[in-house]
């Protein structure tokens, strides 16, 4: 869990900083990647909603890179279904942390 705790702490700090800067600029753009609901138990599924193909491919590659890193660490398995990337974590706690971070 150590790697996820440190990732979560850094991720949250960066996200708060980005949100504060975004609100100051009044930049309220929609996120081009959504958490598919219901993502429950040890499953987390992301959907790329970007309409422009070039950007959609970029976002998809980023999510896939994240999933590959988790797989190399032995923390998860993953699969692609259309514009969705489904990550199945080894334990529910890491999936819960990922969902919580994504929803913030």
C-alpha cells in the first residue's frame, strides 16, 4: 500500500494546486476522461469522452500507460473495450483509493 499512499498524497497536492489555479482563471472545462459508474470492488473503469480523435488517442495512451505501470508492479490487470480502459486491482483498497482520487 506504500506506493499508493505516496502516489495519493502527491496526486492530491497536485490536483488541489491545479484546481485552485483553474478556478482563479475561471477555466471550467470538462474532463475528457470519466470514471465509469458503477466502478465497484476491485474494478475501476475509465472512458475517454474526447470527441477529437487526436486528443482522444492521447488520453487513451495516458490511461493505458498508467494501467501498464500498475501491471508491471503486480498491482492490477487491465483490458481495453472500445474507448474504455478497465483496470482490475489485486485488492479493493487500491481500487477505492484510485476512485476517490479520480472523483475529487
